[in-house]
């Protein structure tokens, strides 16, 4: 490597970190940039010329890139970076094998970077959902559900250990969505007023129950991904591994578990999973979570808790996305426009609330919202099922 390269101090610090961990010299041969220059975090793949036993010949260096980010958004970008740092470090320190995420090799606070395992160009779940066949896609979805259940089960009662890692790097202890819970309730109320959607007392009580459940998850408190999208799960050496913990933290485990049922609400690759596969995925997930959270095996506890987290996703649709969908009905976000996303999640919640006989007030609100949307939008289109299941 060229000693005059402005990247050299970063590489020197990285080599020092690896030397301290392995007590053996490490030589870098080349660096490959994997992200664009204007991203909030820059990712490099470092190729090693030589490495001690146990250290692979490539690794990932991820660095905060605040200089290239708008001033007013730097605090948020900083929090996302250190959430990813803390999450990778915390999960890598668990004794479970295979790992839930990547191995973590250390970091440098002064230069704001950390080193982690390179998962390579492994296939992701989204590859199979968009281009695979039904059997492959279902098997992979169930593996994803298994991985989420295992991660949550392994981190129940793990908050104190995570806090010890997160505090020194000033990483948030809770997922990013916790910062906007009060605002979300107000936005739902505002939207109902603006669009003449009835908001009875029963619905308002349900909104409060949902927010309280998120703030006080009880037995369901675990480390959650908070953005468990199909492209955030890699198939590596026979098992699935999660990446990208920028919005993660300790919260209600089932906030992750509802992603199958609620059509991956934070994802560009949002389509529907067939109902029968959703049910199988939730059962697989429950079986794993129940290892350390016995309440997950009790239908009287699990399903009301699951429905509350579905209700949280519906609140986001009502408060944020419904208005955006009307303002930009043809805007494409990934593989779907906004209106079908909103309609699908409202209808999904209505059916779930009928099935589990809970949160009738919010169910009624969603039914009224759908009537209003039909008046304003005409025919209500749902998300299609993923291509793998269309045959």
C-alpha cells in the first residue's frame, strides 16, 4: 500500500486493531470500495496479503461519512452508524453458533470505523423471492423466521450486556422508531381529522395500548433488527446471517416477527407472502422464541401481542404513508408503488384483528379508512404475491 495515500492512516489503524486481536502481523494487499462517495457510511473490502489463522483473507471496513452528509441530518447518520457498530459487536459476542450476524473485529472511535467479517457476494432472500421457485422461496422464508426467532431468543434478558457495548460508542439503546412514537399518534389523529375518518374513543385507546406495548414489552423485550428485509439476510456457509443493524436495538421482539404478515413494511422489495406460508413462518418463529420466552407458546399472550405490533405498522401507514401515497400515487419505491402498500397493510390488519378478536377499535378505524381511500382513490389495489409464488 502507498504510504502517501490519504487512506493510509485508516489502514494503519485497522492493522493495529487486527494485530491487537490476533497478536500477529497482518498485511493488506488492496482495498476495494463497495459504496458510492455520497453515502452516509462508506464500505470497503480489504484484501489481505497474509493473515494469522482464524482471520479470513478479506474483511469489511465500514466508516462514518458525515463530511458528505447534510449538516441537519448528521446526528441521525451518526446514530445509525454506531447502532450498526454496537449491534454487530453485541451479536458477535454471543456464544451461539452459527452467528446471527457477522464476526466483529474491532473499531476505532477517533476515526469512526469498524472492521467486520466479509460475507462476500452471498445470495439474499430477495434473490429467491424475486427469481426463485416457490419451494425455494418458502424454505428460505422459514429459515429467515428461524433466524429471527433464534436471535430474539438468544437476546431475551440481554439488555444489560448490550448497554455495556452501546454506551461507550453512544449508540442508541432502542431502535430508531422509538424516537417518534408520540408524534406517530398525533399524525394518525391529524390524518383522521383531515380526511374525515371517524376516530372513536375505542380506537384511541387501542393506539395507546400499542404504544405502551412497544415501550414496555414485558417478556418480549429482545434485541431486534427493526428492518428485517429480504435483502438484509445472506445465505453463508449453509446458514442465514443478518446484516445492517443501523436502526436496531432492544424493543418488542414481535415488531420484527410481523414483517412476513405485514408485507415487509420498511423494504423496497415489498410484496405479499401467501397466507399459509405466513402462518408457517410465524409458527417456526414462535418455536424458537419460546425456548427462552415461554409466553410465546401461549396463544392467549402471543397473538394479542403480535396483533399490537401489526397495529403499530398500520399506525405508520395511517400517519405517514397514506398521505404520501395520495400525493405521489405513481411513485415507485422499489418493486411497488405506495397506494398498494397502504391498502394491503390496512386490509391485513383488519383480517388479523377479526381472526384474533382483539383491538376492535383500531380495526374499525382501518375499515373506515379503507372506505375513504376507495372514495378518493377508486379501485383499491393490493400488493401482488412475490414472483416466486405466482406460478
